[in-house]
């Protein structure tokens, strides 16, 4: 039974870590997006139509 319990704990820890990483990535993305938007609004150059 010890092996099963250990595996369960590993899975729970893995899921918790996954959630933390997803949250961190989302927060980083949103922060970066805000900075890019701010930089765009500060630069007074004409906007070019770029397709990515």
C-alpha cells in the first residue's frame, strides 16, 4: 500500500505544480502584454499592418 500512497502523493504534487506553473505563465503573459501595449501607446510612430 505504501507504493500506491506514494504514487498518489506524487500525482497530487504534480497537479499542484502544474496549476502553479499555468498560473505563473498566465500572469507573465498578461504582464508582458500590458507592457507591450504601453510601449505601443507611447511610441508615436505610424502603425504598420503586420500579419503574424
